[in-house]
């Protein structure tokens, strides 16, 4: 399946269409979101469906404002990849290919199914969310986000030098600004997007189980799911092959939103918590502790990444300067008699 969606021959008709398909796909996702919010697809909005199936893991409403950041970052990607003079062709055509368009397709399907609010729709939307998550995970894995700058085997290593697939030659070193834009448009955008679909998948599973009558011991279920989620996010942050600090911060955001929701007076009304707030307090403490653990790990990984990147660029500049000096000295030396 991977070979079907990427790489894409840039010179082919499909390759030439790819950037514009990505643009159109993103516009459709935004349009479907707008139509859904206006009540044209269902009388329920996404947030209202979540309220219908109350669970111990429901975050405070502000948690979903992260979609604003996600869609802004993805919009930057869509614009970046459509401008041939600034994009990295190797990343767009060889690494990402059609995977972004696939994620957009299933994103639209998820919205239209989820807002139907029936139990069957909740279960189907859960499957669709895992497909979105899988396509985005494939995307960030293929791009090798964050680690790519240090991977000497990658044509786009060393901060996204442009790559000519036919000639196999690297072009000029991009500016620092272009490098930072690329990091934001690709590495950051899809790390956060993929991480939030991980959170959304977990929440959707919780909604599905709650709607199916799995309502007892919600406190234990909630804490167990939080621990599993924290482990997944922690591995994404700490594993050298991933080292995805942006991914980890999303868990911290979601866990703190769950903590905030547990402080409300409605918390004890969730089925399974009983008549007191003991269960709410336990979930609150667990989500706060796990948010701190993953957040600290992500912060340390972020500091290490930027320090390593600065050191990498400095070493490369020093090596280039040394090579230039050696070549200059060689050219100035006259042959001995």
C-alpha cells in the first residue's frame, strides 16, 4: 500500500496534480467542518455528540481549540507545498505523496459519520479515526520528522537541501527562514495533527464503550486508559528513532483539559462515579501527574533537539570553512622544482 501512495513521480501528470489535490482536499475538510458546525449535516455538532456519551475521560471544552493550531499549521503546509520555489520536492513527492490527501478524505468521512450521533455511527467513526491516525503516522514516519536533519542517508538531510531525483545531486543550502518554515509546515504540523488524532481515537473508543453499556468502574477504566496513552506518547518522545517532542506536548494539553473537566460540579454525575467526587479526584490526580511527566520529557527532548540542530549546523559550517581554507592554501602553493 505504501508504494501506491508514495513516492509519486513528480514529472508525471499525477505528480503535477498532487500539490493541487492537496490544496483542494484541505479546502474540502474546512468546508465540511463549517457545514457540520452550521447543522447542515446533522442537528448535532461534534461537541454535542461528545456530551451525549459522557465518559470519565471527557476533556474540558477548551481542549478542542487545538484544532485551530492544527488547521493553521496544515494550511501553512498546503501553501508551502504548492509553491515550487520554496517547497522540498523530495519530502512532498517521495516521502508524503498521497498520504495527506488520504487523511483528508477520511477526516471528511469521520465528521459526517460522527455527527449522526447513533451508537453505530460512533463505532464506525472510531474506525475512521484510526484510519486517519494510521495515515498520519505513516506520513510522519516516512518523513522521519525531527530526526531527518541528522540522517546523512536522506537526500533531504542537513536541513532540507533541495534534491534532484534524476541527477541525485543536492542544490543550494536553504535559508534559515525557509528551514524554519519547513520544520513548522511539515514536522510540527503533522506531529501535532497525528498526536491529536491519537487522543481523539482514545476518546472515541471511550465514547463507544460508554454508549455500549460499559459504564461500571469508570474511574479504573479512565486511569488505565490514561496510563496506556501516556506510555504511547512517552515512547514517541523518548525513543531515539522518534524523538518527537511536539507529539508529547499534545498529551499534556489533553490531560490537563481532562484535569480541568474533573474540577467541575458535573463530574460526579458521570455514570460510574457515584454520588461523591472521589472518582473525579482520582482521575484528576492521575491526569495531572501523567501530564507533568510527559510534558517534562517533551520539554527536555525539545531543548536537546534545538541544541543538537544548532551544533549540527555549526559543525557543518566549520567543516565547510576548513575545506575552503585547505583548498585556498593548496591553490596558493606553487609546485616545487
